[in-house]
C-alpha cells in the first residue's frame, strides 16, 4: 500500500491501467527505433537519459514492440484489445439473456389460469 501511494504521489503512473500513458505512441515508437538502431557502445541508459525516459521504460517498450511484431512470443496489443472487446460483448449478451429469461418467466406466470391473470 505504501509503495502504491508513493508511486501515485510521485507521478509514476505508467503501470496504472486506469491512466493513459504519459507518452504518445509516436514518441514510444521513435524511442524504440532509436534504441534498436543505436551505434555500438551506446547504451539504452544513455538513450533513455537523452530522451528523458527511464531506462526500464525503454526496455519495456522494446519488449512490447518485439511481441507486437511477432519477434517474441506473447499477446500483442491488438490481440489484447480484441479479447477485451469480445469479453465485453460476451458480458452484454449474458445480461440480455438474463433479462429475456426473467421476462419469459414473468410472462409464463401471468398466463397461467388463476394466477395473476385478469383475463376471463
């Protein structure tokens, strides 16, 4: 709890799934490209410092780019978004089914003779 609070107070919200990334995707893509095409002897730490980004952030972006490009195994951002959308749609369909199930039960009770039916 204390580390979570310190992270939030310090403004380091990169790991927070509720918060948008503080860096635009174009910037992240450029940083990854620069890090991949760096000269021999130039470290990730140096590139990160020059661009004002933490070195672990650059490494995370490079790892994510490798996964998204299929160079490393893992779930790409596109696949993750698709799964998230499918799960959301599935939840909606489950809710619709529950409403229809309850409506059918209500209507079948209303049509039983002598049970709540006002028809003669």
